[in-house]
């Protein structure tokens, strides 16, 4: 039997109404180049370079839905409003011209927002549970009516993506933001039917996906990103067993999710005791849906979300991608997403296709702060 080769990554992949030219996805990366929520003039060229570099699908950086409490960080793009959407149209056109497909990642930060943050300092965060300090509500506990509003806001975002001509939509339900705050029992200590059992903790996510599916109709891909790890807790877990994971993923698949984007810091590590299977491999087996694996592809160090904008040592050296090929060939995942390696070197895909590993630029803090 011949060993699997890099060609495995360059097979096309059917994606909704379109076809991806290969299996390599640019992972979502917040870059904060969108003052007032409007993608700035350098944003389209930034994405275009990655498309020219050969990536098949680009998932945009997290982009805020039109709920008043969706945001927490400055210079992150909005996915609503004429000026922001005009900016996104330019990004999409640039990416398309260079042969890649693109989907926006819809984002609501939940309780990461606190009262006092821009754009409206009077708007508190909205999370599963209230946070009050010295009589000030920093975070409001979400009501059923708020859940409806937020789900509708996701639905409008997805419909906007469809109307603008994007190839699908991605939902950020990972890393400790709003949807994940419901999944995780540490942040979800509600006393109602949205807390406690794993079924209850996924109800809000299911509502969001159902609302999106209703807004876009059948055939428009919904990519759902989840993770065990959180920005500030690498060992956190939403599912303690494969059975729990299966409950979450099957509920989401039934609601309309098409592809699971399984965010890990190292894509190959075993997810649960007693098995070598990675989280992506489990997700594929349990959901019956295609999955994207991500985490330390092409780099020797994992993503350091705790320090990622500080000048701490976040450098990572270039590695080969033998494990990606091996694990893909054994059916663990369908697509692979790459974040920092493609941030540092826009031509990463083309270089691995040519087997020119020696030419690939490593990931450094300087690369992270630049926008090339
Ligand atoms: C600068 C930077 C910004 C990121 N922003 C986002 C984001 O907006 N949404 C998201 O889901 N993940 C975000 N991530 C996580 C990446 O998508 C990815 O999951 C993580 O970096 C692991 O992949 P890697 O090892 O290839 O870097 C970000 C990562 C980096 C380095």
C-alpha cells in the first residue's frame, strides 16, 4: 500500500452550492483593522493575499451581529450597517477573484462584554448569569425574550451573508463566548431549563441554528465552531464523555448545522480517556457530518490565547504536516483549518503544495502585530 501524500489535501470538496478547490481552510482570526466596525482599506488586500496563496475556504475573523451587546473589543468589524457591509462586499470580491470561497464568522461575545465598553458604554454584557459589582450590572442575565432577539440577530446576519453572496456562514460557539457560555457549566449556573443537563445547556445553541436555518433556507452551509478550551482556561470542558458530545452535536445537526469546526489547540491529541481519537475524529463519528480539524497545523507550539496580544514569547517554528495527512487519510476529518501559519505566511498553502517547507515564514509576535 502506498503512503498517503499531500495530494489528499488538494482534493476538491463539495460545499453547498459550490466546490472548494482544496481541503485547506483559513481559520477565523480577529485582526482589529476595522475602525468603527467598518473593514478598513487594508482588509480586502489582506484576505486576497491568502486567497492568492491558494487557500480553499476563508472563514472571516469574528464579525459582530447586530445585537447591542454583541461587541467587546474595538476595531472588530460589524456584520451589519451599510458601510460595514460595503467593506465586506469588497473583501468577498477580492477573495473570489483569487479563486477562494469565503464565509463570515458571526460573533456575540456574551459576558466577555461588561458595562462601560464601547460602542455604547451604558449597555451591559449579556450572559447566562448576571454579574453585578457595587450595584452596577456589568452583565445582565439573558431572558427568554433576549434569547429570541439574539437568535433573530444571528438569523439576520446569516441572511445578510447569503444576500451578499458569501458561500455559507460560520457560527462562533467556541472559546468562552456567548453560545459557549451556555454550554459550559462553569459559566452557566442558571436555575431554569437552559442549565443543568447537557440537553438543557445546548438549547440556546440549537435555537440559534434553527433560526439561522429558517433565515437562509436549505442548502446554504452552516459551519458550527465549538471547543472544549476557553480563552482563559485551556483545560475547560463542555463535554466530559463522548456520549455528552454526541448529544450536543446530534441536536445541532438536527437543527441545521452542516459542518463542525472542531477547535482544539493541538488537533491530534486524544479527546477522552480510553481512546486515541481526537475531538475532531469523535465529532465526525458522532455527528455523521463533515468536520474541520484545527490546532497547531504546521507549527511546533499551540495558540497562546492567554497572552496572544502581549509581547510574551508566542513564537512557533515551522513543522511538516505529516500528521495532518496521516489523520486525514484515516478518516478523522474532512478539512483542516490553519490560523497562525497562514497569518505569518500568506503563501503557506502554495509552499506546502510545492513541498517548499524551507521557504515558510515562522509565526512570531512581530508577524502577529503586522498586517501583511
Ligand atoms: C490572532 C488570532 C485571532 C483569532 N481570532 C479568532 C476569532 O475571531 N474567532 C475564532 O473562532 N478563533 C480565533 N482564533 C483562533 C484560531 O482560529 C485557531 O483556532 C487557533 O489559533 C488555533 O489554530 P493555529 O494553531 O493554526 O493557530 C484566533 C487566533 C489568533 C492567533
